[in-house]
C-alpha cells in the first residue's frame, strides 16, 4: 500500500511533535554543558592551588608573619624582683621579654613580625619552690597572680599552667614546636628549654628550621652541650631570667634570715656544714637537688658536728624565745618583721583524744572559740556555743599547727592559724614528726624585736 502525501506529512508532523515533547535530549544537552563547566572549574581550582603552594613556599602567603617564643617556665625562672611584684611583675616580665625579642628581630631584619610568647610551667611545683625561698606565699598556686599579669599584658602573651602531671611542661613545649615549626608564617623561633636534652630529637626533626631558630641561654641553668652541635644561633637576654638557680642561697630571703650575731662560733673547715640549714628532705631520702642543694646533707646518727639552725639560739631552742603573752590587738614581730605567736604547751595525748571526740559530734567554729571573734558572724555555719574550757588549749594547739596562708606577712588580729612552728621534734629540726611548716619557718628567729598594730 502506497501512502499518500497527506499521510506522510501527518506522520512527519507527529514525529516532530514527539521529539519536541521528549525531555531526554534537553537533559543530555544540559548534562554535557555541566561536564564542560566542571572541567573549566577544575582547571581553575588546580591553577589557584598551584599558585597558593608557590606563595607558601616563597613565604609570601596570606596572614601576618610572626616570631614564636617558647619557654620552659619550670626551669627558666623569672627574676626574683619581678616575681615579688606579683601581677605587676608578671606584666613587667612580659614587656621585658617582648622588648628583648623585638631588638633581636630588628637585628635579623624581621621587625615587622608579631611576637607570640608561650611560657609553660607547673604552677603548683613552681609556687612551692619559690615559697621555700620566701619569694611568694604558701598558697598552692601562689604564683597565679604573676602568671595572670603576664598573660594579661598582651593578646599574644600567655603563661600557661601545665598541671601537676609528670612531664606536662615538656610535652607542651614539644606540642608548641609541632604546631608552629612548619608554619610558613612563623619566621623565627626562640627556644628557651636548652637545659633538657629531651628536646634535641624534636629539634632535629625540623632540620629546615635550623636557620630560623635561636636558642636561649640563661646563667642559672646548665646549657646542654648537645644543643651546641645543632649549629643554631644562641642568645642570652639580660635582666629577665634568674642569674642563679632557684635553690641557690644567693636569694634575698636567705640573706635576710642570716642572724646578725651568731650565738656560737662556726668552724671554717671546708667540709663543715655548720653554716647551712639542715636539708629536711635528705634525711627522708627525697632530696632531688643532690650535691647542688643549698642545705646541709647530714646523715641521721652522724657523729660529725651538727649544723647551726637559723634562729636566735641556733637550734630547737628558738621555741623558748617565743613570748608567753601578746597584748590583745598587737602583733609580735621578729627582726625580719615576720609574725610570731605566743608560746603554747603541747597538749597531752588524752587531751587531744577528748578534743577529737568532742569535735566529731559538734562542728566547732575555731576562730570564735579561740579568739572570741568570727568574721562570718550570724552567717557562720559552725557552732558558736561555748565549748569546755579544758579543751580550748588543745583546740588552739591543733589550730596553730596548721600554717597561715599569709604566713609571715599576716597582721590579722583574729587569725588562729600558725605563724611559727612549736613542734620541738618536727622533721625540719631533725626530729621524726611530720611538719606542715617550711623549714625556714621552723628554723627561724623567734625573738620578739618589735610590735605592730593588728588589722581587723
């Protein structure tokens, strides 16, 4: 059968209409254009990435160039005069360190760099060591105000507490190196932890930073000889870190503690320890300073001459120098303006046992019972009812056996904590009893030299 022209035209029109109605060709066209567009975008991205890598490699990348200062604050201790100024001293230490780094960068042609400072330290241990030298109080984190002043001095300055875990500071120092060493914007690194050879391997793994790293030396610490083999620049900024070790006897407090007129002669024999304090940690086998310890290492039962204790009479007799009574509202002071307490007798074991029995069933306000005054008044949660008079001496002894947080500087009239050690056989005097007081208080001058008005 032969189709007519009209039939053929009609079928052709139907086919054209069908093609126009079918969305597949349009979809395929759009997909082809999308692939082409993707290819162009990919090429542009790859080109931009190559350019960015080239910029980074040449040190011209985006962001501000900076210099990093990493300090092991456990070992690199700041000048004593700065630490004594607490928060203001921390801010001054940060400024001095920043100025020293700026001068160094200027000599290197890097004066446009920002300065990032990270000081890592175990504040608890650092505070304890400074406290033993009389540089700060006896609070657990007595150096926290100094650290806060340092951190608050600038946006890029930080004094960071690494906690009490072992090797906490070392791990933080290493982490800082890992974070910044390969950063192209880090133009220079000042490394202040050169007493610890444990950092050698870390520095060797960043061989490319050898020409942009300066090692910081301080006279108070041995500079490990292996650091010299790294062929890095070495600098020693002046007036920032201590010039003598923290446990050295050349600090201000030990100078003050020397009695002006010793009560007995001291033999000048080279091997004698008569001019030094007894190290309380050596007798317990726990002294970590070894031969460099400033205190005398005397073996228990040694037949040698005993060292002179700092104090009015040179030994345990300093307790007998304490005043029997102190007028109300008055603070007794020794020659160093350190607070003294009135002498009290050690209670009998039976009295202490009776006190423990009484306090186990009653929450006694120690301040009210001993001084007759309580700062909290009616808001106090402890019992203000009068306790048996025969138990008060034991309560005062127990209260005075705990060191006052303000220690020597306390001038509060109603303070019932201890400002002197009245335990004759305490470990710091060569006895066997554990003592909560620092050795320099136990062996201190207990002779009244002056009086001061107390504070409310």
